């Protein structure tokens, strides 16, 4: 094979590999070019009574106040609702739902902003079989605030389930 033919074959292989990478990566390719987003934990999960497994964004005061009232309805007095300026801030909430024992936690560990969305990385911690837990209903969740960023991007959640062994 001539040198020019070998070079053309090499270029064709490189183009083929690059195209395959783009096709297989799909929307995840944007993660390579994302920006790390700083966030503030607004509620690490001290309330309770949110029984559903859910994740969502909160972008208005009425929704926020209603959620806060639901979370802390069993507390007396209900703690003051944390202030959020919804013109420049947004809340992201992750709820594991009702659990039959202690030992469960929810942690938002990282948020990446891409050109098309936010990607929220969540560690969902479960107790291992060797753990001694309390037989009590728990409702693990976490709510964080981001600010000074575009607030109209959709949010995608990526879960990492971690089994904590207590040996």
C-alpha cells in the first residue's frame, strides 16, 4: 500500500471513530464541556412527611412555602421558611420517599451546567444488612439553592446508590 493510501485509510478510521464517539455519547457529550455549579444546602433533610419519591425544581415562592409547610407540618412551631430570591435563585429538591428504618441519606454531591441543562448528581445512601437501624419511618431528602445562573434550563438527575456497610 502506498504511503498516501495508508494516510487516507488512517484519516478515514479517525473520522469513523470520532463519529461513533459522538453517536454513542449523545447528550452525555455535553457533560465534557459543562461548568461546575456552586450550590448551598438549604435543607439537609430535617423535616419529614414527604412520602413520595421525587425530584424537582422550585422556582416560585408559593410552591416553596407550600413544600416547607408540608415538610415541617409535624413540628411545633414550624421553622421559618428560608428566604429565596426567585428572580435570581432556584431550588433543587431530591426526595427518596418513605423508608421503613433509619440509616438512609440523600446528598446532592455535584451540579454541572451544560449548554442544554443542569445535571444533578445525587448519592442515595442505604444501610447495609449488617447495620443496626431503628424501626422508624424516615423520609430522606435534600434541598439546595443555585443562584446567578440561567434558571430556565431543564434539570437531569443522576443517581449513585451507595450501600453503607456497618461491620
